C-alpha cells in the first residue's frame, strides 16, 4: 500500500483513538505503519491487525478473542479483528491501560519512539532491535506529519493579469 493511501485509509481511526485517549494521531499512524508494513503485512490484510497485537488476554469490546493459527515458523498467536477500526480501538485500549506513558510522549516523535522501543511492547525475542525500532518509528512519524501537511496544502496557481 502506498503511503498516501495508508494515510487516507487509517487517519479516521487514528483520530478517533486520539479523541478518546489523547495519544497523538501521528504516533498511532507511525506505529501502525511500522508494525503492518504500511498496511501490507499478512496480519493487516487478512486479520485487520495493524499493530502486531498478540492473541493473549481476555476478549473485549474491540476483539472477540479470535486469533491467527500458529506455525513452526510463527509460534505466536496474533489477534484477528472483524474490521480495521477494531484494531485501532483495541490498540487505544491497550495503550490507555498498560502504556499511559506513550500518551504523554506522543507529542514528540523522539520521545514517543524511545518510549515504545524500550518498553515491553516489543520483544527482542522476536528479533526486534530496539535501537533500530526507535529510529524507524521516529522517522515514520515525522514523514507522516510531513505527508499530512502536504495534503493540506493546495498547489498555488499563477494569477493572470
């Protein structure tokens, strides 16, 4: 999925979570872009899971308890959602309940990326390199902010005299 298409598809859901819990919409979008490969991962396309949320814990209003199948290559179960919005709302619930520091840090791309990268949200057992994760998340958040600003700017047309 192209970045602009990703932005248009996911922005309304990020805005809804931002309104509900106060986390910056661009932090949400950057996290979703990184975890889902800009919406092109198997989890995102097949299971509407844009955040790599594992399939553990009790079902809630946004997740019915359905999970992906495990394989020898992928021994973890991941959450499977009925629709895209459920993934975003469940992410917001998770952040509000378990990672409230992300909300405060989300106003600053560097602070947000650092908070996520060095939290239990990611696991080095899964091959995540915390330093690289931090750099990539920060870069994606900044690029999304720039892309959004560009979509608001109308190209100027020369005035005829």
